[in-house]
């Protein structure tokens, strides 16, 4: 803690400097002033934690200095010294918030005890301030995360003064995901409470701290971390991302991948950045087997739009083929969330998705076999028809009504049919479940890229990751072995 000495007698200043074991108390004397005016200038500039001041001084006395400190709401503690046992001085000192009032000649033990009391008060105040700031930061992070994901709560967010915590003049968004190279990686990370307990979050925070960049790192959720990073240095975003990947692996032995957004210059851009990045992260297999994906690095806005549209339509087509209307409704909800960005291009995109959804139904319901009311939908519900609907609410209701009608027709028992790559990988896993299979080995067997296989085929068709399936197979074999052993004992 910093201490400022104030007295018009140099002898008293020198005595105070040598009288108290400052370092032993965790204190540092940062300077002195011979009057209140000079003292106030030093207080504003140096921001001391503790001030020891005489009362009677030229130009501005100790009481006036104390009064000005209180008026300006300067956060510091003041110990006043006086050669006069004057009750009026003591009364004024109490009125303006003096921490103590000591008489000269200065008693060393008395001053040291007073300093210890003040140190405790300052520490308590700072700890309380830290708790308040931490609570405010947590509330801001929750509100900011909600706004980022949904675009809602902008008024509440502004009331928390987010610019006090982060500079939104130039920043970018990062998404960090776990990447499993082998079944051992999956087992290790799946069994580690440290992931959900915040261990990897601390590692990432450590890297961001060492980078010197201002940041807000959100907690692990839905399989990934999201972080705002201020773009204050000259380092490229792709190099920054690669260094993060290397650092996390060096510290934990865990593989992660990173996607980063384009640069933004205000907080209003945050929801669209998040939406773009979520799409890029979800459909990263379309770009290739990259550990880092980012805008103006290996992906541009045209590619993103192609990825967004083709990926969503493929998912919609697959859900219809599997007769999974619940999944289809979730995908359409994702499409309708685009309406939060109010512009004609987005509404045209939603109409296009609706029209393609009807067309996808036509691939799975032969026109000749369809009932008359279904044929009417196929004949009528094209892009122009959806575009002619006058409100977003009516468009949404019309699309949900079509899904309900088509779903009723397709409501006979659903049959599950896996694609050839998934069937081949299942056979490989059933055959070699005891080994530490790597993703590369499985992908070589089915002849597809790692990301393409992990998301597009296995997770989407089976509902679990390839490592989750392998774990299930191992558990089933262990169960069968136990049962056969028990039968032999009988």
C-alpha cells in the first residue's frame, strides 16, 4: 500500500520516514508534501492508500485537505496529526472522515497501531470492492452471453456499462472446441471433471492473460468455449489461434480447434458474429481438416453463406428422410431465428429455406401416392408463395402447419437406415473395440475427412459421437463377459 506524508516541517517528515518500519507493514512511502495544496496534487496523481497529515499548515491545512478529499470521493484513509489537544479539531476530523487523530509529539507505538488499524480497513474495503466487482463482472458476463446468443436484453446490458469492462471498438470472437484424436483422448477427457470444473477454462485464461490482450472468456457450455478478444496488437488472428491451440495442448495434453470471426467495431455486431461463428464451427467439415478456421483467413462470407444454406438444407432433408419431425422443427426454428436481423435479404433466405423444405418432403412422399391436400401443398408452396405472405408470424405458422400435415402422413413406424460409411465404421469398431482406435484410422476405412465423418455421418445418423458409440460397444462386451463368467460359476 502507498503512503503520502504531509507536514510543513521537514524535520517531522524525516522523522516519520525513519520512525516506522514501513516495509514490515507492507507499506511504501511514495513521497511527501509541505502543504495541503501540494499534497492534493500528489493525491490526485499518485492515488495513495494512506495519508498522514499535519493539521496546521500554510495555504491549505489538514482539515481543508480532508474536506476536499471527501468532497471529491477520493478513496483513501487519512490519519491527522496535531500539536494541539483541541476538541474543535478532533470534532472536524471526525466529521470529515479521518481514520485517526494523534497528538504530537508522535508516539511510535501509537502511530504503528493506528497504521495497522487503517491497513486492515483498507484491505477490507479492497476485498469488498473485489467481491462487488466480481459480482458485477459475473452479471455482465451472463447478460452479455444471453445478448450474444439471442440478441435480447440490450437495455439491461447497456445499464451494466459493458464498455467499462471491455473495449468494443475493435474486437473479434473465438470459439474453442474439444477435438478427440483417439478413443483414449475421448476416455481421458470424458472422465475428467476438470473440463467441466473449469480446469481448461483456467488454462485458456492463463494464455489470454499472458497475451496481454483484453478479453472476456465465457464458461464451457454445449461442448465449447466462447471468448471476446480485443484486437489491440499486430498479431494475426490465425497466429493467435494457433498459439492458443499449442498452449492448451502443452498444458493439458488436450486437443482443441478454434474458429474466429471477422473484426467488429461495436457491441451491436456481437449477435451476428456469434451466429456466423456458430455456423462455421458446426459445419467446419465443409472447409476441410483445419485446426483453425477464420474469416479472411481460410473462409469468407460467401463460403459461410454456402455452408449455412447447404448444411441446413442437408440436415432438413435428412430429418425428413428419417421421419424425425421433432428434429425438423428444431432446424426450422434455427432458420426462423435469422429473422432477428431485420432486412429483406434475410427474409428472402427464410422463404427459400421454407420452399426447399417443402421440396424435400416431395423427395420422400411420391406425388402420385400423396393425398389431394398434400398435392395442393406441393403445387402451391413454392418460393413465390412464401414470399407473398405478408408477415413473419404468418410465414412461421404456415410452415409449421405444413410440417404437421406432412408429419401426419409420414407417421407410420420409422425405420432407421444408416449410410455405408456409418455401417463400415460400426463394423470396424465392433471388430477392433479393444484397440486405441484413432479418428484417422476410422476415416481411412470409410474414405471421408475427419470433420465430415464426425459430424455429418456418425453424430447426425446415430445421435452419438463415434467415441460414444465405441464406449457403448466396450461396455456391452464387458457386460457380456461378466454374464458368461457368472454362468460358468453356476
